[in-house]
C-alpha cells in the first residue's frame, strides 16, 4: 500500500465550500480501482484544518488519481480557499502487509 496524508488549512470563511468540494472529490476517488481508502478528517480543535488520508494499492495508483477528471476540478476549486499551501507526507504500509493479514484479527494478536 502507498499512503498519502494531505494536510490542508483553509480560510475560515471557506470551510463549508472546502468540505463540499472535498467530499465530491473523495466520493469520486473511492470509485477508482487503485484506491483502497480515501478519508477526509477535520481537526477537532481547529475546524480550518483538514487531513486527507489517501490509501492507494501502489504508487502508480496515486499517480493515476491525479490523472482523473475529478482531481483537477477539486485542485482548482479549492486553490483560492487555502490559508497556506497544502502539504503531504507519503508512507509505505508496514503492517498489516497484505489482504490476508488485514482480515485476520488473530494475525494482529500474534504479531503484537
């Protein structure tokens, strides 16, 4: 798995519009074959801060996501809403490492 956390701070007056645009993008992203998960998180103590948790089957799926019709629509729609440039952190999956382990709660107990 290839995981991307996208950190976003939006202008206070843009929170609702950002949420609407981002939820539309997230719904479309979840339909992509290379997307395992796509979540939108809002910080509890600062509603202007968000984290997008994007879990791809591999790095190629992340690149393919940026080539979809909905991604540039989202990117362009939210650009002026940003209070600061968005940042991202990329991760590789360590555990669980495959689909068999993900579905097996005993694997987690034995590993820990």
